[in-house]
C-alpha cells in the first residue's frame, strides 16, 4: 500500500512518517517526504532521533529520486542533516556500502552542480561527511 506523505507539522509527525518509510524501505515515499520538508527544519524535526538506518534511507532516497531533479535541495538536506544531533555517531556506524552511497550522492551533486552551491561548498561538506 502506498504511504500517505504530507508535510510534517511537528517532530512527532515527522518521526511517524520517517518510521513508516523506513519500516517499508519505501525510498520513493521517503524522497517525497524530503521533497516537501524544509531542509532547515531537519535538526528540529529529527531532534536526537537520527539513526544510521534513517540516515541511510535518506541518502538512498535523495540519490535515487531527488539528485537528478533538484541537486540544490539535496545539497541543502545534506548540509542540515550534518547539523542534527547524533549525526557524527550515525555517520561512524554506516557500513562500507552505505558510505559508498554517500560518496555516489556527492558525485552526482558535483556532476549536476548549479548556482546554488559551489564546488568549494560541496568539498567542505564532503569533509563533514568524512569523505
């Protein structure tokens, strides 16, 4: 069944939707959720609830569904994800394959670079992601 995704009004709603897309491994629905969620709100919406699994499905969803259409939105999400509590811990727990997904996502952003972010911005964000 298709998940119903709507703009989250608070951290609880966002958490419920994230848990649903994660439980179903529904990357398309996750991409929809990230597309309608203001990246600047991620640190508040995720609070201290970020987990490796969630970071991983966010990366995969952005890579497969959003990067080709809106690289700036992906950059913004990656930037604000890195500001979320527990980000460093979850990043450290990613598997080798998940880290490769992150690298591939950054590669896509380099290839589709636009006026909204510079390659220097991208390089400094890559360092935050330990790439």
